């Protein structure tokens, strides 16, 4: 029989409904009867005891809120009776002990990746177009349309055909409702891919490079350099206007600072030095085509799992995120760390309330204090702008049971598993130590995945309870659903379903192993995640302003 409710931690004074519970229903827990005073939808919480105004509300064994007035036992937690609250945090000497999971079933396993000259291994082989300023976005769009159509990367043919059918129906006086989209669902592109070993040609359109502060341009330069240097990238075409803040030499300097041995082909075109736009585009396409011919000779090779760099992210979270998908991904993270791999946990606004446990797991004092400094500076900037980490939960989060940021954050932190934290990275900094790393990014889905990729993630596990199509230009994003209903309803964007954990059909550990097996297949190109199939190439630079 499916369990109706769950106490996540023995110290918690709230229970989580795993299925819809009705007002008046009596819940028996640890020898006590709790009569529900209201309907409790699945994913929401209800109080185990009578609460007084100002009482601590505990979940995941930590403070996540304060009661605002007297609350009767069996009442549903909501934004009226519960407000965000967290304990203070600080550095303290701490000898963190970790028991690594058993990895016998993964020992000796490999994935087929693209081995680069510096020893890093990509999970994909992309050619990358980078504009140094937003003025070049139109030229990139023209090049993209030409290359996508002719080289076999277009995924929108079915929609074009559907639109043509609508036009035909309109001209012939037929009702538009008679045009059936189902006729075009399995439409295949006219052209097969010309370059079999090129997984994609990607375009980093953005709105920066000029007009903002020089600091914005400097951060953008480091971000673009990180993408150019990424092991999932085989070559780069740069488009520059000429007069913008982000100059070519600035970009090249940042690229060399990041990787002094950078040796990928890179083609640079400056519009103000070209005779015409047509010539610029023609030369950029020609040079890129020649580069693609050479890059297509690179083939996948076996590589140890220690070469995987896994980014973990959540978005469109719900009340099951911290119970199913995030802990399962956390177990995957622990497995990979035990195998010598690297895991990147970001979204600093979504670590609010989980800081002390993370600090206590950080094995280097300098890294722990760096985390504290970054968190405090980020929080202060949000408050200075009239906001704060407590305003992070979205209406969708709250509707599905994430009442305070501390509830959301402690569930989100589960994606990092339980291994020691080896380093803390600021935005665009590259990882240098295998193991679990913390990366400073916003919680914003695309800004976070953009930053995580810049720090070196070659795969991203993205958990969601409400459904989100977020992807990344060069790093495959694997969508992990928290519940079976979502996985069924949005099967076109979901790759993995952890709903069996909620249904009592699988353990967190079993699900975590399944996810790692999927990651190995995706890293090898044997399975293509939905976001990749849909060309969900999201890219948003963070200007270091207030973004939660």
C-alpha cells in the first residue's frame, strides 16, 4: 500500500503528504493521532503538534520557518501561518566523515567521449559561434538558418510544414481546424547530417558586449572564453563589430589566461573591417565549413567515468523535489565522486538555510570562508535592491508545497549528495579539483546552467516537479521528473522519472544508480536527452546584478 505521508527527518515537526489527504482524516504517527483540519494536497505539509506564535518550524532537521500565530495540530502549512526563517551560519572546525556508496557495479566502466589535447573529455562535439557584441546577433541568426537547414541540424521542419498547410487551407477556404498537426509529428528533415561526428553547431546570442558597464563586458568575456575552452567544443567562429567594449584582444587574453595551451581552431571576423555584410557572412560560413570538415575527423573514444563533470540543477521545483528527484540525483553525485569524477552544485539563493551543513562539509578552510563571503555578499546585494533570498520561491513553487526559501533550499541542496566539498568557485571559475564543488550562480534556471557549464560541467542533471524545457547550448541537459504524473504529462521534455520513489516502488539508491547508468549512455551519445533533441540551446549571461 502506498504511504500517505512522510517525516523527512526525526527532528521535523511537520509531515509531508505523499497523496491528497482529506479534512477530518485521522493520521496516526508515533502513537499519536492527528486530525486534519483542512484538505492537504499531495506535496504539502501539515503540523504534527499545536504551534504557538514564534515557534520554530523544522524540516530536513533544520529551521525552515517561524509560525506567525497559534496553529492547531493537523493544520496545513501555508504562506499565512509560516514565514521564512533560517539559523545563522559561520565557519567552525569540523571533521566531516563520509561513507562513500558501494561502486562495485560501476568499477571499470567507461563512456565514449571526445578526448581533447589537455586530457579533458567532452560528452559532445560542437562547433561554437560567438558574437562579442549584441550587434552581431542578426548575422548569427542568418548563418544559423543557413547552416541548420543545409547541414541537417534543423528540428523545426514539422512546424514549417504545418504552417504551409495552414496557408494552403486558408487560400482554399478550408477551416483551419481541419489541418491536423499529427500529420507532421514524425516529419524528418530533408537533409541528413553532413558531418556525422559534429553533434551540433551552436550560437551564443546575447545582449551584452557594449552599452553596459565595463565590468559587465569583462565578465561576459570570461564567460565566452569559458565556453570556447569547454571540452564539448571543437572549434569557434567569432563575430565582432569592432567598436564595442568587449574587444577581440580582451577576449583572446581571457581565453589564454584560462588555458595557456588552448589549441582549437578559432576564426575571427570583424564587420567594420569587412567590405560588406554579405562578404562577412560568406567568409564566416566558408571558414567554418572548412573547420567542420577537419573537426568531423574527431571520433568518440572510451574514457573512465572519472572524466565526467556533472552539474546538478533544479527548476520548476515542487514539494516532492527534496524527497525523490533531488536525493536520487544526490546519490548519483556520491557515486560519481566515489569513482573519481566531479560534481558542480550551484544556485546560491537556493542554498539559503543549508549553509551550515555545507560549510561543515567543506574540507578546506579557505574554500569554506570563500563560500561564506560569496553568500553574504550576494544576499546583501539582493537586500540592498529591496529583495532577498526569502523571495526566491516562485508562485508555482509555493502552490506545490515549497512555502519558504529554506524549505526549497534544503531540498535543493540534496542534489549534491553527502560527499565532502573540495572547492568553492565564483562565477565563470573553472573547477580544478575532482569531487563536489560549489559554484556561485543565481537560481534562475538558464543563468545557473549557463554558469555551471562555464565552470566545466559536461553533463547537467536537471530535476523538476512542475516541468521546464531548459537546456544549454553546449552541455547536454537531462531532465529528471519528481513524480510520475509530470513524467507522463510532459514526456516530450522529461528523460527520467523518479516518481517510483514516491510510489514506494524504488529506493533512492536504486534510482540514483539508474540515473548514473543513463548519464553514461548520454555521455556516450547512445541516448540523446530531450533538451538536445529539441535544440533547447539556452544561454543567459549573469551580469552579477540581483537575480534570484
